[in-house]
């Protein structure tokens, strides 16, 4: 969430930042301006009334005769001032609450190092890693490859759960598990992330803290409840949702906490299943595993001091890249423009892996710096030094990586003319030493 004080004092700058993102809701911007001005006026009025009360109190103290009409008049004046201050404070709180609710719907402001642009077509390619696989045959997509290998069963996935689900079988299930273990081992053992295993169900407050609520409620799966659960929910005052990414529970680990500055940065990695309704994406990527309602992902989350943040984004991105490099996959790094960054992000790098069947790059990880946007919602702070005033943390996260899309890229980039698929050397120890997947051989 944006800082209400910054918005109030720098309204023109805020509007300019939102305009860079293509935010053009004039009604919301007008209301924002009205609330910001009202907040400024309420603060000024309250401060002036308090100063007047202090003067009146001092004057009353100087009246010698405490039973005199003069003393009684000043006492009544102080009571009236107290009532006015109370009314002004209540009005200020109401205005502050409305401003906070409005700010929950507004995206973060782009960093100065985020390039201008309106859509994905204005994103900037920073680097390309590896060489594009040269296949001497027409490449097959991962659906055809996986079904021929007997490792991807979309028909039974649909039978069990409906569209956009899949059953992984035999070496397909083994490959998914191998990728998860490989990613977690690299990030925990070599990159220094603390491994955490977190719930796949979270409170609505956790989703509000990381920015999924209220903006993206339609993309979430909320848990339906029976009568007994409904009573428990009412008593606890929260709803439960399936997580769209491990970013949500992991970032909320430090909600309402103050960390010591000498313990930063804090780095966590987590494997979780992820659940997204993909509202508004009907007709997009309906074939295969690119966009499913349930998928697996390894997430990287870092809590850092503000002055470390931009350098930490480079580090986090390099950690995600290392997985692709070790797997020998051809990919590129793209910096998103202001019009394409996510709701809470102020700067983002996308890693895009090459898919031969589509003759294009597809996103496999987004690595983002959120500034204090999430931390303000979470009340996640740190103390720079003993006895110093706490400050808001900066948060970063990125996929390290999306496991299903990594599996897709492996199948497509390592496919052979005979329908088999080579297993990259880095993954073979996790696959029982197997060097390739062969049609008709499920184990």
C-alpha cells in the first residue's frame, strides 16, 4: 500500500507515477485528491486546536482565584475545545480509513529504473542465455510429447477435476518431484535460503498483506464452509483461501514483527502447490500445462533494508537464472516496463524460456522488488540499530522456478527425433541415473 502521508504531501508525483503505469481512472484519482486534501486539512485543524487548548490551559493556570467567573469561563472554553478536538480527530480517523481503503486498490509506483511503456511490447530484453536448440525435425509440443511418453494424462485430469488439470504418471511424476528437489537443494544449500514448509490455506488477512486482496479476489479460490466451519470462521473473523503462490504465506511470516537490522537480509525458499482460477484468461493457453488451475512452484522471498533492495533484486534474479543455466535451457531476461509490472511491484525482471513448438519465449519466473508496498500492509519492520526507530522493510520475491513450466521446457528443448527426451545431466541424480525418457517405458 502507498504511504498515506507521501500521497498527501506529493499528490502530483503520485498521479504521475500512476500515469506511467497507465492508470487512468479519473474518478478514483479525483477521490484520492479530495481525501488527501481533507487529510491535510484535518491534520492542520487538529494541530491548531491542540495548540489553542495548550494556550488556554496555560492561561487558566494563571488565574489565581479558582472560584472566579473568569476561571469558570476558561474551564468551559477548554471543555468546548476538547469537544472540537474530539470531533476533528474522529473526522480525521474516518477520512484516514476511507483513504486507506482507497489506497488498497491502487498499485505501487514504478521505480525510477523501471522503463516507460504501456504493454509487454515495450518491455526491454536485457540478455539471452545459451543458444536456441536447432532441431532437424518439426518440433512437437509438450502435450504430444508427454502423451506419447505416457507421462501426461490430460484426459484423466479433466475427468477428476475439469479443464486445466493434469495427471502426471510414471516418469512424469518422477520428473516433477525431481525438479522440485533439485531447485530446493540449489537454493537452500548453495544460495543460502532458509527452507520453509508453509500452509496452502491462508487467512484473507495474509492475501491482503501481499496485495492479492481486494484487487484480485476473482483469481482466488475461497474455501466453502459447512455450518460448523462457518461458526468457527465468524468467531475467528477470517476467511480461508487456497494460496496462489508461496509468496503469500512466506512473506507473511514476518507480519506484525520488528526484525533486527543485523539479521538482514532474510531469505526463504519454499515449495508449494499453487491455485489460481485464472479469471479473465478464458481461451488463453487452454492446451497443456502453461496455464493451469493447480501447479507446483518453488518461491524465493527476501526481506531487506531499503538501501540493499535494488542490489538484492539482481541477486534474487541470478539465483532463479542459475536453475535454468544448470538445466541447460535457452532463456532470456526481460525488464518489464511501467505499464506491464504487477500490481504490487515497482521493478520486475521476467525470465522467459524458449519453447520450440511455439517458436517463442514464455515466462517461467517473475522476480520483483516491492519496496515497502507489502511491508506497510503487513506492518513488517526492522530496527536499523539498537534503540533506533523501526523502519519498514522492503520485500522481494521470484519464482525459482515454476516447476510445471520447467518440465514443459525440458520436454520441448530436449526432445529427439524418435520421440524420446534427454534428461539434462544436472537432473539425472534425481531421476535414478536415467539419461532419457523413452516412449512406452513408464518406469
